[in-house]
């Protein structure tokens, strides 16, 4: 799935570019929850709730992840 590949490409790019701050290298990673419109999504609130749950799954699963619902 091309969309899924795009999220992984962004995640990997962020992780591969440390930030230099006052001579210190700071490694940064991102975690994100992604939800595609499906039959269980009936409102924007449903979409936000499912995305939020996916985000917490990503963070609780070790961070630096893309979780799909």
C-alpha cells in the first residue's frame, strides 16, 4: 500500500536525522496512529478517537512506530 509506505518513509527519515543543539546530537523519533475511513467510522469524533487509540498503541509498543487501525 503506497500510503503506508509514505508514513514509514517519513518515520525513517525523521529517525535518521539527529538534531545538533549546542554541540549535542539529539536523536528524534516519531510515533503515529493512522486510521483509514471504514464502516466503524461514523463521525469526525470517531475518526479522532480511533487515531488517538492507534497513537497510544504506537507509543506503548516501543515508540518510533506507525500503527494502523
